């Protein structure tokens, strides 16, 4: 990687650290008025073709036929399941709490990689990190355990867990399934396919009759298309293609801090001492799991 690409990669990483912390707020504002699947689907269905058209004007290479299925799997896992269920969940779960729960991705990645390799590899750091993660999550829900008896809220939490699983599975698959295609072109195809699938499902479920913009939801939608999708997701795909995944994934430490602050500032979401303590515990746990994973990789070489 030359110096110019290196600078672009680090700028892309900085972009997702900041941008994705703000998208949780925009999603929360959007789902106040818009049905979740069409809100998410239209966002990606617009962003994908726009990025694709820009790249084609610049003569970027098209994907090969054999690339379509892997790109579809990655797009549906990361965007369809990962992002789609986050939008679904934020109908009931606060934006800051959503961002905090998404930081548990490294826990899932460690588990899924162990299963995929048919052997469970753990060390003390990983075990400590996983335990801290469970303690942090337990603190959050323990303080509001009565909410878990609300079917809608519980459905949102379950949706978030499935979203994290989908994002983790898609990340692992993309790590081992190498595609000889420019990362941004890859991102444009993933956006378009996932957006189309979510839009079709939303229409089949009858969401079309409830899709009506307000000034707030339209602003959130445009922000997510341009900033969250075109710049944010494009930056993520570019960054993981040029930088170590361990570095890129540190965006998870920044996103919840931004999301929690914005949710409290703009939407008056709960920001108690318990949530602050739980956030610190979860982030320390994430750090321990990442450090332990890096040691396993280093020792296996």
C-alpha cells in the first residue's frame, strides 16, 4: 500500500469512528415516523446505485459472475441482518443503548471463529473479557428488568442480538472469502442487493401504506443515505481492505460514546450512572477480548 492509500485508509477509519456514532440518533428519529424495513431498504437502495454510478464513471472494474453470490451473502449479513434489525430494534430500544450493545460484536466474532475452526481457542484475557461483557450487559438490563416484560422492548433486544450475530458472521465470511474487486465497488453491490431485498420484504409486509415523510424523518433519511451509507459504509469497506481488522474495529469504542451523548442531548434518553459504569465495563471487556485474540493469532504463527 502506497502512502496515498495509507492516508486515505486512516481517514476512512476516522470517518467511521465519528459517523457511525451519529447514525444511531438518525435511525431513532427516522423510525418515529417511518416503517423500519422500507426506511432501511430505501436508504441502501438509493446509496448503492449512486456509488456504483460514480465508480463506473471512473472506469472501476465490474464484479465477475462468480463474485455475485459472495457479495450477496456479505451484503445481506452486514446490511440486511446487521443494519436492518438495528433499525427494527430502535423502534423501542434507545439509540445510545443500541450502540452500546453493538460493541459486543468482538465477543460473537471470537465464538463464531472458534466454531468455524472446529476448535475453541481461548486464553485468560478472552475469558475475562467475555465475563466483563456479560456483567456490563447484566447491569444495563438489571437496572430496567421490568422493561424485558414488555414484548416490544424484548423483541427489540432480541433483534439487536440477531443483528450483532449477522454483522459478526458477515465480517468473518468477508475475511476468509477474498474477492478480487475494488472495496468501494464491492460496497456498492452489497448496498444495492441488500437494499433491494429489504425493500421487497417491506412492501410485501404492507409497509408502503405507512411510508410518509415528515420534516424530521426526511432529514434523517437524507443524512443516512449520504453520510451513513455513501461515506460511512464506503469508508468501512475501504478501511478493512487496507488496514488491520483489529485497528478498524476500534471504531466500536468511539461510536457508543457519541451515540449515548447525542441520545441524551437531543432525545433526552436515559444516561444514568449505571449505564456509564456498564459502558466502561463492556468496553474494557471488548478490549480484553481483542487483545486476547491478537495474542492467539501471534502465538499461532
